[in-house]
């Protein structure tokens, strides 16, 4: 079972690591972090540096493609090298997935046409540009394409996928190992539940 | 606001990246990943490699210390270099925190004596060795020492801490940005809720 996770400058690290934490535990999983050029890749905060041992050209296919998002995804929506890689991996994959604005990369690669999908709440209006229909759910599966909402939704997506790809008991065992029994201390994880002051603080740039 | 996250071989990546994703968004946050020797650090799955730009000796203090766990923590429970670093950082820190079996490192460093604490559900019996009292909650705050349960609990811990260190609205704004509105597809995230078959699959090694 080969999992490929493309990395790029200004990726959001948790978009990649949430699903990785789950899917790397599937039986016989092999995980490949890949980037346009192999080597270190710095994230959106400029603080976390993940190593990509493989260049895009080194990877011939995969079973599961997980495309993370982040501010850096925007610049790649017209980057043919990245989009070609995403298309090429998806063509070999059993499952094509995204987290957060990784969905826009799937869209720009032409992989969401006519599909139901989701992305980070602040970007859902963009899905229509790529011929996709936004479904306001945390994880949206349309055939073999599974998209997740923003950042932390990648964990829920990966557990859903683990059950579909392997079986429910395996997914539950992984959830138990990761002690994924979330208890957010506040109710602010969606635009509808977050209080106006939290929206305002975010708009002001969290400074 | 300086956040220090020590890394070590066979760390669990999500233990570090969950809190990082939250706390790096605090106003004026600076994040330092540190290791005994600076450079790449390979995680428990052998697949994710995070870069530590700083060696322990390079870091003179911090405001928030986040100690992640993982299988590699076990070997460090008697490693004086690591324990000295943890002690030294904690002495300067406003908050000393851990995720998963990172609590055992705090314990071995002598920082949990007489305190209430938690760790990964499979290791809670070990807290007593370090003079700590296990509290069966996802996040346990005892004064300035805040410990989280297994792996994914680091996200809940960090949101709790963000509110205490800055303010609740900032924590809520971060939760909104990360779209942390968890919807686990199964109820298997704690030993009590996981079905017997999931426990059995985990004991069999997820093969």
C-alpha cells in the first residue's frame, strides 16, 4: 500500500500530518513524501521543515494520493509540473484525496469536474470554478475522490478512508491507538459555531 | 513568545505537529524545533522526517515547552542529556506541557512529582513511578504543567493553553482557522468506547 503526499513551500503541516498519522498505520503501508525537488520543504509558518525524500519525477504511482493545502497551494494552481504530478498519481491511485485547499489543486488538475467536494470553509466558493459542487460536510466522498474540509478535517477523512480501504475494525484500532476522542475546549471550529469575536480576530490576522 | 518542541528519533510526528499547528498561530509566536544534534529527525513510522534547526545546547529558554511522545521516548527516560534539556527549558518556561508519552519524559525529569497528569491511555499506570497522580481526562492542567492524553489530544491541550496564555477569543479564532470541528466517523477513540475487536486488532499489531 503506497501512500504519496506531495509537499510544497508554504504547505500547512497538519494538513499532511493528520492523514499521515492515520494512514501510515494501515497494514503494509509505505509512505512517500514527494516534492518538485527532493529535500527540505518549509511550511506556511516558516517553522516546520518536512523532508521530501523523493522528487515528483521519482514516483511512478501510488494507491492513495493525499494532497494537502496551505497558502502555498495558491501559486501552484497554474503550475503545470505540480498539476501534472497530481494527475499522474491520481491516474494510478485507488483513492485520490485532499485536505483543506488541497482540493483546489485537485480541481485545477481537472479531477473534480462533475464531482461533489469540500475544502476549507473560507474557500468553498472556489470549488465551482473547477466544475465541482460544494457539499457542506467535513468529509465528502464521491466515488474514489475523497475531500476534507479545513486542516484538522484530514484526520476524519483518513479514518473514513482507512475503513473503506481496509475495514472498519482496522480504522477503529487506529483511532484507539491515536486516542482520537476529541474534546475541543470551545465550540468555534466552524463558521456557524464560532462567535462573532473569533471571526473578527481572525479577520484582523490573529495579531 | 517562544515555543520549544524537542524532537528525538522515533517521535510520533502528530504529537508534535498537533500543538504546533495551534500554538504557532499565537501572536508573535516563534517556534524552535530542537534535538540533541541539529538536523533531520526520523519519526516512529520511519517515514516522516522533521528538521530540527537547533541543537539542545543552542536554546537558552522558552515561554512554552511542548514535549511530544512516541516509542522513542522510552529510551530517553534515562538519557541525562535529554532530561537536563527538559529540566532547563521548564525552569525558564511559563508553561511546561506534554503530549502522549512525552509526559513520561516530564516525569523522568522530575517535573511531575506531586502533580496531577495524564498520558497515552496504555501508559497511564507509569505516571505513579514519577510521583504523579493520573487523572483520566484528555487534558490535565496542574498549575503551569499541562499534560495531554495520547497523540491527537495535543490539539485539545494546545487550544486550552492558547486560551490561558493569550485569551479565549484568540483560541477560538485559531480553532476556526484550523476548522477544528471534529467528527470522528467511529466511536473508538478511548479504551472504554472502542469495541473489543478494535482492541484485539491493535494487540495483534495492526497487521
